């Protein structure tokens, strides 16, 4: 937490304010924030989830632009300056940037970049391998437009940023700074809970996406393919976590949506790992 706050306060373009929304934590967050004195505004709320916390911060903010940072991620010094420059050059609702993925100890893993120039909406909905970046710690967004869009969906946790990024692409527009300006910490704990939560979240997010009147008709016609690829991705995630029954269940759903997938699997069957 302290490292994240320090990275905000050390920005080359100083923020108007730094708010910490404590979503019902019991880990000493209040004491960690208190060490920064008046430089940080601390707000506690009963535990309502990450989307609710981000939305409350958005509502309380005074600036025209808001940015978010998860407690264990870090902004590099020029993050805000580079994104403010990008978003003010046009009329996009949000600006994001590349990220440097790090492990729990801070060691670099790889750089993740947005597939600039590609059809991001199609890539996100069809899970065609198009690389995207999370907007949870990278996003800089126009506050009024975010509020008008309803903010982050409080029904979502793991997929809240996927849902918001898709809505921004459909309804507002996106700028991208192709520099890794965020250190994004990757954790692998509680993976079984995470995959099941991702399945629940993505079903909700997909239902919203296909109900959005701004989703292109070409994608509406490929709904079956989209759901098939979603469930194939979920099957692979369950498989990699050695949850074989769940992997088979979600693979069966993928086949129900797209029976032709069976022919592809005959030529390239999934690899099953054995626990232990």
C-alpha cells in the first residue's frame, strides 16, 4: 500500500488529490495511510467490492480526470503526464498504457501492450488472441463521462475492468500510450476461487455486451462463436488449475455453442496435467 501511494505522490504531473478508499479491510490500511498525513485523503466503507470502492472514489474526486491504482501496483513517475497529454490531444473518454508485469517480489515478468490498430472490440468479444491491458491501474478517464456511463459495474469484481474497457470502446473512445508506465503485480493465490469467479463475472459481462445496442451487428451474429471461445478459455483456465471436472464441464458448454470445435480438438486435443 505505501509503495503504491508513494508512486502517486511522486508523479511528475502532481495529482490534485490522492484518495484511498478502504473497502472494509482489516489489514492496517488506515495506519499505513496515516503516515502520509494531509497528502492523502482516507475514506473507509463497509466491504462492498472493488467496483463500489472505485465508484465512490470517482464520485468524491474534484478533478476532471480520475485514475485508479490497486493497492499493490505502482505508477512510474511520468504515468499521469504522458496520459494527460494523450487524452487532452483528442476527445477520448479514457487513456491507458502498457504495463510491466512483475511477480510478488517485484521481479519483472514481461511487458503487456495493447494491440494498437486492431479491432479491439472484436478481439475482446471473440477472444481471438488480441492482447489488451487492464484499465484498473492503467486507466485515466474523464470523470463526468465515467459517471454518465454508470462507472464500474458493482456486480463485477475480476471482470469489472474488461466490462468498462469494452463500454468505453463502444461509447466513448480510447487513447493508448505505448509505454510501460505501470508495474502490475501478478499473484497466483486462490486460483480455484478466481476461475469460478471469472466464470460468473464473464457471463454477466457478456450478457451486458450482447445487450448493448452499440455492439456491431457483425458481432451479434457471431454470439455463438463468442460464447464458445469464452467457455473454451474458461476450460483451459480450470485445466491449468487441475480442476478437471470443471474443465470438462466448461468444454462441453463450448462445444454446445460451437459443435464444429470438436473437429479442431480432434486435431489439437487439450493437454491435461495431473495433480501431484
